[in-house]
């Protein structure tokens, strides 16, 4: 059985072919980062036009890399929510057309469920119950999962996503888009204690996240401490930029660890799952590993190319749905904003031991 996955929710046009084992036969990602670099973030109109240009060649390349063709496909999986509406529509419309013309079923996938299945693709089914942190450019969500494909919301961001904070801080000091990889690299060379930044907690005692405060604090810091602008790419960065990167990264990780630790104390998960672009972060991976391994809880995350947006994770998420025959009809639509789950887990408020 062969399934074609398609992903176009943000600034990556991606296609992948998987068997139902699952085995990844191909995974192609056409990234738009150079297009958006100088804007310091994704420009939605440019992104959808680029998807339109890329989707056919990317799908063809995925088929070719997998040594197959359209006629061998049994299913198509596509991201239908959430994301940039113009970008999503390119993938959904293309996938609908392909499903109709090939006469094969179409399976709609929630982007965040895709990120969760990237971890299964890497490690196989993980121990449940699992506490799952998805941190990317558009999302910062913590869910509790007692069994596969069942999610209860523990916390979400009330404003910016963690990756968005990385991207905005990088833009502020002139490091371009995306901010995560470059700040991650510079953080390793800086002093995390150089600039103390606030760890946000909500006044109502919930585990919800907020990253707009840290972004504003960095903005003020840059003005007050007269932090110089970043050097052009490829050149050595000033010590102040390295220290800022280290201090910012330390605070983001401390905030995420604070929430996951408090949730874990209450929910006793058997695994901690990290996914989404920010889960590529070396500091985040190291700190989560050392903290939870000391408590005997495995921390699992995918390889970097499956952590950021890709279509292999979308096809992987569709496999159990394909087995159950859960397919979309021709009325499938795209949704810019749609939560992964509407079910919230009830936690005592305030949480004990926090
Ligand atoms: O999952 P993803 O590819 O797209 C969304 O679903 O949003 O995540 C992209 C985000 C960007 O904000 C990027 O700056 C961030 O992930 N990112 C990182 C790292 N690599 C990518 N953030 C922190 N550290 C990294 N190493
Ligand atoms: Zn994503």
C-alpha cells in the first residue's frame, strides 16, 4: 500500500511517499526561507504563490525518488488545518483534484497531529500516557494523550508561539528569518546569565504559555543596553548578540520546562514527546533529556528533517485513518485556525508542587 502525503500549511511545500509499515520511500521539501528571509517572517501572499509554483514539481519528485508513479498510489493525505489559509488551500485543492482524477481516497490531516506522528515515524509507538509538547512557528501547545490519536489540551500559548518569538527576536537584531536555527547556534557561544529575562506565568495559575512579554523585554533590552545590530551572515557576531541569544534561549527553554514539569508531576506520563520546529533546538533537547531521564521518563523527538514541516509526518498520521476508512469527500475545506482538540484536561488550580 502506498500513500502520498502533501503539506503546504506555512512556507514549506512538501510531498512524501510512505508504505503502510510505515517506511518512508521519499520525502521532498521545497523551503521558502530565502524568499522570506529579508522580511523577517513569512509573507502570506508570497507563500501561496510559491506553493502554487512548487506543488507539482515537488509531488513529481517525491514519486520519482520513491521509484513509483501516480498509478501505484492507494491514498492521498493532506494538511487541511491550521495554517495560512492561502497556503493550505493550494495543498488541499491540489490533493482534491488528484484524488478525484486517480479515483483514490483523500485523508485530511491536522498539522499538529502530523507533528505528533513524526515522533512515531522515528521511534515507533511511544509509551502512553504521553505528554506532548508541540512548539513551532505557529503553535505552542501541550497535550496529554492516554492513547493514540486521542488528545486532551493541557496548555496553549495565549499570544505568540515559541518559534514566532525566536523569529521576532532574530528580526529585531537583524539576524533574518527563520530565527530559531541562528539563535540556537549563537546561544551556544554566549552567556545565558548576561541578560536576565522574565519567565511568564499566568495570573490564573493555569499552565498556558505566553511569549509576547519576553519579546517586549528583549526589545527594551536592545534599546536600553544599546545592543549593536547583528553582523552580516557569515561574519563573527558581537558578544552582546551571542549573550542575548543565550539569555533569550535560556528563558524560552526554562518557560517550556516549567510547564511540562508541572504538568508531568500531576499527570505522571510514561513519555515526553517533543515536536515542531523549535524541538530542533539543541538546548531544549539537552535540558529536557537530562531533566526527565533523571526521573526515568523517556524524552522522544524526531530527527531534525522530520521535526520541522514535512509531508512524511502527514502521510504517517493518515495511516490509522486509512485503515479505518476515514476519508474526506469532495467538500473538504481548509481552515486557518482549528484546535487539535476541544477537550481540556482538568488540572487542580493552582497546581500543587509548583
Ligand atoms: O514546524 P515548523 O517547520 O513550522 C510550523 O509549523 O510553524 O517550525 C518552524 C519554526 C520557526 O519559527 C523556526 O524559527 C523554529 O521553528 N526553529 C527553531 C529551530 N529550528 C527551527 N527554533 C529554535 N531552535 C531551532 N534550532
Ligand atoms: Zn509545523
